[in-house]
C-alpha cells in the first residue's frame, strides 16, 4: 500500500515505523513543519533539551544504555552546528544515532540564506554517512536507509538534512526496508582464522583477552559468549574504558581496566603475554602507550568488524574480520568440537605471576584526615549503589578515570562515558538520555565541577520530564586532569587550571527546583549518598574532595606498559621531551 | 634524532609515531574505486585523503554506468605497504563505495592519461615541435601560425617525457586528465 503525505508527516511516520519511542530535540524555523506533526501525534515522545549538543549526547546515552538507536531533531544553521560535537563523539565511540536537521528551502540553498549552513559539508567528517534530501519522494527511503547504516557493521552517527520545502511538499511514503541496501558489512569471521586462533589458544602459556567497546556494540549475546569463553579457558581478561561491563567486575578472571590509567596487573599482563586476543578494541593510543614497546613478545589476534581497525596501529598475526558475537560463537564451537584444551599448567603459572602483580594493590588508598579523597567517595558510592538497578554516566577528567577504577560493572550497557573524543559536558545530557530509557533505574552522572558546568542547562530538561538523575560532582575546584599534567609535564605551572568563581551548587540545584546536597566530611558521606539515592527527583551532589589528588596508576606519555607510575613519588623526571609532545 | 622529532607518518589524531614499526618503503599504487554516483561522494573520498594525510598523485572520476548510477574513481597514491592497506580499508568503509580494487597488486593493468599541450613558436622550434609530436604520436587538434595544441595519450611517464621536450620549444600550457586504468585480461570489475 502506498500512501501520500507531506514530508514532515513522513519523518514522523518513518520514525514510528522504525520503532522510535523518544526523540531529543530543539525546534527552530527550518523544522517547524516537523514539529507541527509531532504536536499532532502521541506515538513518539519528544524531549525538549536546552541546547542541541545536549540533544545529541542524550540520544547517545539512550542508545548506549538500550542498544537501540538514539534520535535527535534540530533546526538548520546554529541547531546543526551545535550538534557537531555530539556527532563527533558518537563517531569516535561508534554509537548509533540518527540526527535530523532542518535546512533552508532547496531554492535558497547556496544563497547564504538566514540560518543556512552547509550541514552535510560540515558533518561529512563527523558522521558515518549523511544525506541532503531534495525530493520528498526519497525522504522516507532515506530515513529507513539511515537507520540501517547507523546500526550495521561498525555503528555510528548519521545525519539527514531536510530542506523546509521538502517537509511541506507531498510525496509517496515508502515502507521500511522496501529496497535492499547495498551496504552490508561482513559479520561472519573467516573459519580458518578462527581455527588458527583456537590453536593458538590451546598452545598459549601467557594469554590475555583484551576487550573493548565492540563487545558492547555487538549486543548482549556477545557479552554472554565472552563470559562463556573466559569460563571455558580460564584466561585472564581486561578491557578498555569502552568495554567495561562486558565481563563482570566481580568475575574471577577480571584484571580491571587497562591503559593509561589502568591497573598494574592489567598492563603488566598485556606487556608480558604470549597471546593477546583483542576482541572489539582498536589499539588506541590510550591503551598501547609507546608503540614499539607494546607487548613485544606476543602473538596478536584481533577480532573487529571494521577492516580499517585491523593493522592500523599494531601489526596483528591473526586478523578476524567480523561481528564479535558471530565470531565468538564460531570460536566456541570450534573450541568444543575439536576438544581443545588449554595448557593448564602454564596458565596456572601465569596466574601465579598475575596474582603477584595484583598484590601491589595499585588502587589501594587510605582515607585519613578530614578531607574526602575522591577514591574514597567513589568507593562509598560503589558500595551504596551496586545493588541498585544502576546506570553510570561520566564527564571527562580525573573523576572519569576514578569512576572507571572504583566502580564495578557487572553487565554491558551500564556505563556511558565519552571515550574516544573525551567530551567534557557529555555526562549530564547522557544521564538524561539514559533515564528516559530506564525510568525507574538509578542513573548517576559522576562529574567534575568544570565538566559539569559545560552542559548544566540540561538540569532544566531533567526537571521538566521528572527525570531523577543524580549529578555526583567530585568538586576539586580544579580542572584536575589538566592540573595533573601541568604538575607532571610543565614544572607545576598551573596555567588556567583553577575552577574559580564556582557557583554554589546547592543553591544552583534549588534554583532549578532540584535537590542540592553538599558533603565535605568523610564521616558524613554515607548518609549524604543515601539521602541522594532516596530522593525522588534530580539531585546535584556537591562532593568537596581533596584538591591535589593525582590519578594513578599512570603510564606517562611515550612510555611502555611496564614503565607505569604507581604513585607521586615516582613522578619526578619520568616524562621526557619526546613524551611531552604526545597528548 | 631530536627529542621532538615526529615521523612523517604520525596520524592526525595523535602525535604518536604510529608507523615506526612498519616497513618504510614508499610504493605507488593505482586504485579503482567503484562508487554510487550520489552527491558528495567525491568530497568523501577526497576528504578521507586530506583528513588522514594520505597522498593523491592523480585522481579521475566519471560516471561509467548511467542506469546503475555508478562512477569509477581512479586514484594513484603512494605510501608504505601498511598505509596502502589502510587507504583501501578506509575507502571500503565509505558507505556509497561499492568496491575497491588495487590494480597494482591484482595483476597486470593498463594505465593511460590524456593531455593537451599548447606550444607557441615560429621557425625551427615550430618545425621541431611538430616532428617530435609525430614521434610521440601526438595529434594536432588546434593550430595557428604561431601555435599548436597537441593531444597526446599514454602513460603518465610518456606525457612527462613529451612535456619535457616541448618546454624549450615554447610550451605554454598543459591540461592533463589524470590516470584511467583497467586490469588486463577478461575479468571485469563493475
Ligand atoms: C570540551 C573539552 N574541553 C577541554 C577538555 C580538556 N580537559 C580534559 S579534562 C579537563 C579538566 C576537567 O575538569 P573537571 O571536570 O573538574 O574534572 P577533574 O579532572 O577535576 O576530575 C579538561 C579541561 C576536554 N576534554 N573537553
Ligand atoms: Mg575538577
């Protein structure tokens, strides 16, 4: 059955057909016809954000916590340019979102019309793909294709730019998936390579699983299969910042996060292994440290859905192109069918070594004195919230790394953080997106005071939609991560890394109509956190912490995994001029 | 090596010396990229090369299948073996790209380029230009009493050689199409 309707109605119809329930957006002249259609229906809930960057991060939070695509709708010109940071963030972290932008009418494109921007030009480099739709008859198909592209292969953000006359014009609506898309990335891994990996696993004496966001993106089945594989082999497992939750933090084989601020045991295991099995991670520079000293003696296998990730930075011996869940399923089959066994004795010896590294207790700290240490704050937050149906978002900085270190994730899709782009201002809108998808869950944004100010306007959104998001601010009155680097690299010259003239966060909360809680005493912390959890509504929690705490362990720029710093005393002269140019 | 010496291959995303562990020989490759002929597709391909710091030595594009809306982009690029592999994988990631062929490694291929050269002169130089054009099998497509426009087809090297010879004889202007290339033999790519 073909239906004729206006382009604006098509947008809403296509979203409904795609199963969209929530759209995060902000209106303006170039999307008024679409907003008019939104007004006249009840299938899709529109969440009015306070800034378009917030709409895109909220859509990201929604997508990451559900595994479904997130949708944002913004106007032309400034609406579109405000979406750019969110798009880039989603591209770097492979998050499937669909951003719809209004555009000036087709006959005015190119004339520098009011609120005209070359949106597809500007966003070409920060989307997986984008489209300018000039013909209403092609609009519905383009939207369906956009969902397909965003979700297939390595997921990512897509954008559809819709001129206002195309929204007003009438055309034929085409149903979902009428035309088969040519875009169909390979999901099944090469069975010979998978067999080779099984062989290598049977022979390995010092193996490690190095997992990443690809496991999460592949769906919950991938995490389940990964757990089976770890169980079947008894190999140790670590993960990148993006992969936290793919294997439970309470699991016996868990080494903690790896990389620049990863645990001593995870990084030493990576450095000393003889078989590295990379599952859905990308050898990012936060992980590898110095390339030519990265895990020098290992055979490396790499499972990835994106061919361009394989051999990009680190040369691998067993490349397997495919979707994590598909490949792990095949790998487990091969492992069992061939009756493969691990070298139990060697692996036990390896674990003995790993346990010695573990014994350094690199995340150990003592809470002494009257000032709350950030590690203590997060340990208490973990203890008091871990039994809740809990979702965590973060901002970017020291607090983000501490959250990764001191909070434990048992399941995928519970941890939303800006990894690849490191976007301050991500956490508050992301927490709103998460809470929209999980109305009854406990959603906490672990924030730094500086990051939090970047998108604090979204507290208004939280109030309007009664989203009880908890903003847990580790307030060190510093751009802490910047201050740490200045201490280590720039002779303790703290250029512009102070958070001066901070607002009174409790009063700020009250101004929004939310609850404000301040805590500056370790003895009061538990009660204060409990009060935050118990409050049925948004909370801004101002947790005043030690101002000069550094985040350890740390692999300094330009150093190898086994050159990690564990505490302040080791810092002097640890970073060379070569290291200093690295970010 | 100075402390701040960053190798040329370092990527734009990070100052890390990403390619130091890989082979250093620069190879020249001719790629045939079959794309959906939709707006912006050429910008995507060029943007990829600019954004990631890859070389473009030559690039040609035209629609080759009007009913199927397919275009063929022929790119001559240079890089270390790993960079070449990356370029192909990155091209393959672009949504409207259907196929990427490395004609340099997929077997023998023919490469041709067309050029127009304007040569102005009188007397002996003019006679000599015409004589050389004949040797190179360039044809005269425009002529005045003081100038010729030659059309020449061949490998880029042949065109370089011809242009070098024309220079002292009054070469004024050159227009080149860039390389078009096809695999030899019966198999097809499109
Ligand atoms: C949008 C943006 N601008 C700048 C930076 C660089 N940056 C990284 S961490 C940081 C300081 C963050 O301070 P705060 O939010 O208070 O967190 P803390 O490190 O103190 O925990 C800065 C400025 C960034 N990551 N993102
Ligand atoms: Mg701070």
